[in-house]
């Protein structure tokens, strides 16, 4: 038996409540189980319990054995003084308030359906990809869809945390905060950190002062990336160096270390040099980037805005001073969708919440519905289990389900797990 399971049983009243009595023989009626507390303190707040003829309002504590009260040193913690009911699997010892009065206690050992407990144990001991892999197709579509709706919002809330923290550090400057997160996403997983450091070393307001010159924007970005600190043969790179030397002194800039950039096992089109060149072109073509993106209502227009190429030099280069075959190097659909999913959608969500404007939240969800579902190992597994993976609305929710619930075996906190525990 575990306290986690007992919390679940109490929270959803999954035990026999007929002729319920305290260990002292007083009748008990559960009016309200209370609000589950996941932090320190009693397990359930604001419960309403009728013991005998008295209706009590207060907190509920749940233990495997009543003697756990002392093992957890609750008798020394005043936060537990207002416990109105002690719920235990086994009442092996009477416990008392500081005043000497015994806590009302109920024992539920013989009131739990053994089938539910056995299902719980089976899930906990499962070695399958997800604990309910063999049973999930028995869950009604309504429960699946409602679960995915909730998990998508939960995932967006989780992504919102870093945005909110950055916003505070940037003194509520939305443009600067978006620019930093947008840059990070341009590095994707491999070069996310150096791209973020680059953005933080080069405020967007500095770039905006040179929005009419792609040469100066590239000079600033490549210079701050630490990629202009050696001798080059190409005249274009020499021009960038000349621009950067002047601008670095003018704005008192300090570049990041060039060794932070990673090239190993990357396709040439994903080299940091190409990503920086694409980012420079986007900045050049879109001043006040956040304002433009946040007000773009149409998904196709958003993609068109992001469908940037590189400057002429980079069409024949992947790395500096090494010529290659002429090729346009636009952001591909997968890269654009990745940026929309991981940066633009969360920003729309946070912005809508901060401004109290539902239209931005709705637009974020609509964009996800219009984007084809991601393809990765987790999504392929869900597809094999016949779960919906057609668009990013579903796949983002399924990633949340796998990473935050299934992998951690948090079946008791999952609506799908709840259904199966009670209905297998």
C-alpha cells in the first residue's frame, strides 16, 4: 500500500462509505473531501466532514498507518492542529492533539475494491512503453480527447514559465523577450544555448538602429557570435569585420566565444553560420518582429513572413572562406513549424493571458491545429497505438502525456489511467 494510492482513493471517494464510522464508533459523513495539497502541510485542505452531529470544516491527513503521524513528526507541527479527520489504511495507534483530545480517525483497509488496487499495482510494475499500452484502446474517445485538451494547455503553461521569467528580467519588454526566445529557437536543440547568448549580448534595439542595412546587421550578429575575430580572404567577410569593429566600439559590445557553436553531425544547411545568416535576413525584413508576428492572424501569412533566404554570400557558402555550389537556403517547412510551435504559439498564449485577451490564446490553438503533427520516435509509438497524431495540437499533448505522466507512471493523475483503474 502507498500513500499515493490512498490519496487517490480519498480524492475520488473510491471506497465503501456505507455506515462509515470513526475508530471510536462515531458516524462519519463526508460532505467535501477537500482540495488536494501537493506542497508541505496537510494532504487535503478545506474539507467538510460531519462527525456525529457536528459538521467540521478543516483539513484531512492521510496515512498508511495511524502511527505514521508520529513518524512524520506531525505532533510537533502546528500546521496539523486543525485536522478534522485522520484517514488511514490501518489504525494501529491512537494519535492525539496537543490538548490531549484524540483525532477523529477512520480506517479504510476493508473498504477498498481490491480490483482497483491490483490494477494500480499492475500499472506500477509494467515494463511496457506506457503502463496501459495493452489497455488504452478500451478508453472512450471522449476521455482521450478531453485528456489531450487538458494536457495541451498544461504543456503551454509549462512553456510559459520561462517566458514569464524572461519578461521580468527584461522589465516587461515584450520585443526583447521575444527576440531572445526566438533566437534560441533558431539554434534548435544543438545550438540553442549559443544563439540565446548571442541575442542577450546584442540587444534588439541595437539591431533596430541598423534595420536598413543587411550588411551591418550581419556584421553585428556574426561579430557578436565570435566569428569575425580572425583573418579571412573573402572580401565580403572583410567588409563585415570592418563594420563590426566600428559598431562594437560604438555600442561597447562584448562577443561570445566562437567555440560554443557546434557543427558536428549537423547537415550543412543547419550549420550555425547559415542559421545566423537566415536570422539576420529575418531581422532585416521585419523590424518590430514581435509586434508583427503577434498581430498576424493567418497561418500561411506567418509562414510567408518567416520564409527568409540568406544574403548573396551565403548562397555560395556554408562556412567562411570555403565556396560551395550556388543554392538558396530558405528555412524549410519543418524548421518554420518548429519555431511556430515552440516560440510563437507559447508567446501568443502568454501574451493573451497577460493582456486578458482570449483571441491570442485561441489563435495559438488554431495555429497548432493547422500545423501537421511532428514526426519523432514518441509520436510514432502513439500512432502505433491508434491515438490521434494528425496535427500539432494532438502531438504536443501526446508529448506531454508521455513525458510527464506515462514515463513517470503518474497513472493516478491521468484521466486515462483513472478510467482504466476503475473499469478494467
